[in-house]
């Protein structure tokens, strides 16, 4: 098992929370490990154990050129003594891309594929082709979500978090949300903020919970209006918010996931979404490795840890 650096919740203080009579804290999963950060740590841990149990020499997975999942898998596989192969959407090695540089440094073998090929990542024929090319590898899907990933993300909430009434997290594939839903207690509410554009996420989460045999004891909802234009899209308002959050709390956020989640949370507070005396826990799912690449692409500085 990967070593875990347990993180306590950090209380957040703000006049707005006082005014609305809310207690707010954040769970800094971004600090759980220096390279295998955030929710990816939980999504990977049982998968890597399983890969070793099956005697596989390597793990193979998929991601975009700035993917948090690729970055984390490269480090986690190496730490577990496994080789790793990354199927990367894109034209080839970009020596200015900090995510890919890191993956290379972890000895991840990078295999670049076109957008068309990348789209086939879940098709049986394409996967068979990859297996014949790369040998007997342990396959982890894009974003890392599978049954063992959900088993892992169900470990995020622990007994010491039982007094929180509301848990807020961001959603990409929903694997983190599903694990949180699984460990939710009857008095708890889970709010997931989709980083993707579209109303489909609620149904997708419902399917994922159903397929995974999860009936949550608590209540859950998916909010789809805080995508800022779609996955990896952003606006000046979002960037300003990330800087504002840093100046208030000295906690860095990323513009793909945690920035959108925290923005949404503040918006809901202002709109009185939370009842008086609610005890709210924000999950900082990590993703900060991506900030360096964001700055390279856009020239926009972001707070970094
Ligand atoms: C991958 C990721 C997510 C999305 O997690 P899912 O389990 O795919 O929903 C959220 N936040 C960060 C920082 C991530 O890297």
C-alpha cells in the first residue's frame, strides 16, 4: 500500500460564513502525497495492489497531455515497483509540458495517439490491439474510475468526518463522487459540481452508483451549472476567484476542478442554499500539478503550493 499522509480538516473562516451561521472546513487531499495528489491517490491504491497481486509487470492507462491522472499514475506505479505506459492524446512529446516531463522522469512510457484513436479507448478491439502491442499489462481506464477506484475513494470520508452535514466535491468521471456517496451517513448531503458541460452528469452518476451496487444512506445531488464553458474551459471570473481564494485562505486551487467547486460553493452560500448551522466540508481533490501547464499555455499565473 502507498504511504498516506493523513490530513486533518482545516477550518475556513470568513465573515460570510459567520453571517450565514455556517461552519466550513476543507480536506486538503492535495497534501496527501507530494506527487500522487488528491483523489488520484485513493483511486490508484487498490488498483496498484491488484496489479501486483495479478503479477502484472506494468500498468497502462490513458489521459490528455496535462492529465492529473497520468501524472499521479506515473509516480504511483513507480513507487509500487511497476512499469507504466501512458496512452496520451496528442501529437507527441512537448518538452515544455511539465506533466509529460514528470511522467517521463518517472519512466512512464508515453505513447501518443491521434484524437480519433484516443476516442476508441474503451473499445474492445482497440484495447486488444494495445494489449498485443504492450504485453500483459494491468489496464486502468481514463480518469482512473473503476470498481477498485471507487473502493479507494470510499476511504476518503472517515469516522472523524461524521459530524459534517454537507460534503462538496468536484466531478470529472464521478469515481470520487461514487466513493463518497458510498460512505455517506444518513444525516449527510453530498454535493457534486460537474466540471463538464451538460446535464448528462446526473444520469451518469446514477448509472455509476447503480452499476457499482451503491445505495447511499445520505442524500446526493449533482450540480451542472458551474462548468465555466466546459471541461478545461475557464473565464476571467474563475481565475479572479482562484486568486481571491488564495488571498483569503492561502490555499491554492486549480482551474479545472477545485476552483470551480469552491466558486460554486461560495455562490451557493450567497444564495442561502445551506441551512443555518450546517457543517460543510469541502474536498480539495488536488490537481495542482496542472497549474504549471496552465501557466505555460495561457501566460496566466496561478497560486502554487
Ligand atoms: C481527476 C480529478 C477530479 C475528478 O475525479 P473523478 O473521480 O473523475 O470524478 C476532481 N478533481 C481533481 C483535482 C482531479 O484531478
